[in-house]
């Protein structure tokens, strides 16, 4: 078996594993199971981030990032699962109804995390001898390690208690991961034969324009054929699907993948972990879905 075929099979198997987990959560029809799956993926990613930072001895507040990354998704899941719950007798007018605003809490949590990171760096400069340049770098890495992909991917919890939303999310993750697989296949078959310049010569040198173009065409057609898996909460014509929705999803998928590569190159690591053969760790698995899922959640809020 050639190395390229082996890599393709490994990536395919790893992607199937992720989709099987999400599909299993949908088939189980339990919001608790779905929430737990999203939270566990976020927690594993948090651990991988901290492990990469520790191995590279990168300046950062790993403790703060670790605590936030482990607790935040579970708090958001608990809020969604208790939304609308009545404390007391429903017939009693004094009974308390729990209302949870996901967007407001998500924004508030990010604000508090950034403030906490700033205070930690101020303390490190005053009492630990950290220079201004070190503190600034540490601040940026600490905030980034929480935002991407944990804070972004946690928007998948918005789909709780809505069967249509969960199925739409499953379709979105499937399309996102397909874009990576088809880019690899198209790149192997056609890469460099028509366009000599690489798509991303520094961040991801193996990506080719032929791979990107071929992936967009194939992924768009596959996504259209799989629309039966979901029901969009807004009207969408064929023209809007191919000219607006799919370009947005595809661009975000590629950008998310490149963002993950940028981080790994910045930390001088090949993979975030070794849990998934052919892909690496959980970070490598949800880097692009973090972009598409959070974007889709934002669009739904705006609409």
C-alpha cells in the first residue's frame, strides 16, 4: 500500500469515527449524550493544547487555559439542558423558571477570561520577572488556546433540544470534513499539473490549487446530495446554496484547517496528539468544524 493511499484511508477512518459519534448521539436522541460528546471533544482539545504548550515551553498561562477549557463547555451544556426548567410548582406564580441566554453567557465568559488573563500577566510581570514582550506573547497564546477551538466549537451546544438543528450540525460537520478529504484526493491526483504555485506555500505547503478547486466542486455536489439529512431553518434556493452557502462553508473549512496548521507550525509540532491515526489529535479533528459551526450559529442568531 502506497503512503498516499494509507494516509487517505487513515483520514477517512478517523473522519468516519467522528461522524459515527455525532450520528450515534443523534440516533440516541438524548440531549445529555449529545452535550457530553461535545464537551468531551472540547476537554480533550484543551488537554492537547496545554500539552503542546508544555512540550514547547511556550510562554502562556496554561493553568488558566486548562481550567477554562475544561469547565466552560460543561457549564454551557448545563445551562442549555436546564433552560426552561421550572423550580417549584408550575401552578405556583412564584415558581422560578430558569432562562439561559447562550449568546450572552458565551460573550460574558470570553470577557471574563480575557480580563483574568490580563490580570495574570500583570502579576507575572510584577512578581515573576516576565518581560513586557513575554507577557504580551503569553497573553495572546493563553486567550487563543481558549478561543480556538474550544470556545468556538462549544457553539455546537446551541443545537440542544432541537432535532432539526442537531441534524443540520451533523450535515455541516460532514461537509466540513469532506472538504479536507476531497482536497487531499484532488491534490494527489491533479496537484501541480495545471498550477505550479502552491495554495499555501508556507502554512501548508502540500495544499495545491487543483486540490482546493477540485474539493470545492466535489464537496458542493456531495453536500447538495446530502441535504436530505437536514432541514434548514430558512428558505434556500439552489442558486443561493451553490453561490452563497457552500462558498462560505468551504472557505471557512479551509481557513479552519490552515489556522490549525498555523498554530502547529508556530509551536513546531507536527500533530496535536496521536489519538487518531492519519489526523493526529482531537484538535486536528475539530479545527475546521470550529470555524463552520460557530459561523453557522452566528448566522442563525442574526437571522
